[in-house]
């Protein structure tokens, strides 16, 4: 991408000046906090969301259902139009969450989670990675979960998708070695977002109280930290827990 020259002073106040980013699931929770944080750090951001628009400094809202035919192509078209090609940073955050024993979880619900949580991130990486490789620079951030490395009762479908994105991330780390493109997996414990609204009080006592959870801004801060390290530094994984 043209126009990479940025002064040290500009980098100090806005470490992502002249950088671009695509963040999925950006209408609320972790995605919204991340889109705002990247914009405040100087990046131009496309915030992809299925419902409400995204607000924030330097954030362009893109209303798009990523699971619909042509949804991923819509994001690629927007990045090409706004950035001239692949973004510098891709944050795969959009996801579906549900709780239930394996025998209580419908095959349709499993398929829905698998599509949004695993197939869509793969498709976006597949679409943007060639441009990142050609440019010799880029960062793919995958928002995982404690469920990508800890087995929890009631998380059969969700854990399958999150263990899946961990597998995708681990392979990317190997395949991207020496290319200039970095990959980071951010795995937070429970985060207090509106997705819990529809699940309470059924899950009360099974999961931490919302007061005991992380905040979306905590995860966004971790993502900004990872993508603002010098190019020589790779942050393979960040696990976040409530202290």
C-alpha cells in the first residue's frame, strides 16, 4: 500500500497511523470496542456488523450478514473500495454463542455456529491473505475464548468451533513464518457483553456473574497491544482472565 512513510512523532501519538483494519462483529461488545480502539490508535477501520451501524473515530460501518451468500465478497469489495486492497489488520471477531448439552443442541444450531465462528473467519483469511503476502505486511487477529482451550459443560457446539479457530491459527503461524504477516490468537475468559442477556437467568450459577467478567475494552486493549508491536515481534497468543 502506498503512503507508508510516517514520522516517529505521529507513530507515538497514533501508532496505527496510515494503517487499515477490518473488524467483524463490530456493532457491539468486543467488536465495537476493538473498532473504536483501532480508530483511536490511528487506523482507518471497516466495522462489519449484521445489524446496527458502527460508531467511532475513523470507523466506517458496513452492514453485512457474513453468513449470507456474497457476504464475504461484500467485505472484500468494501476493503478494495476504501483501502485499495487487503487491510493491514483483520480481526475475526464475529461469532454465535449458545449453551446446551450436546444431546440438547440441535444440528441446525451447531451448523449455524460452525458457519459464523469458523467458516467465515477461514473465508476472510482466504480472501485477504494473498494481498497481505504480496505486500509483505499484515496481521490476522483471531478472537477465541477460554472455550478454545478448556472443556466446559454445555459448550459442546461452541467449543468445537473455538477449538477449530485455534487450529486454524496454529497452522497460520507456521505457514506465515518469514512472510511479514503475523497472526495472534486472543483468548479471553467470560466477557460482559449483551449476548448474555438472552441466556440469563438459565446460565446463572454455571458461568461467572457478569460483574466478575472481563469488559470488552479489556479485550480491545489486548488486540491493540498485539498489532502495535514492532514488526520483528510476533505475539502468538494472549490469554485474558479476570484478576
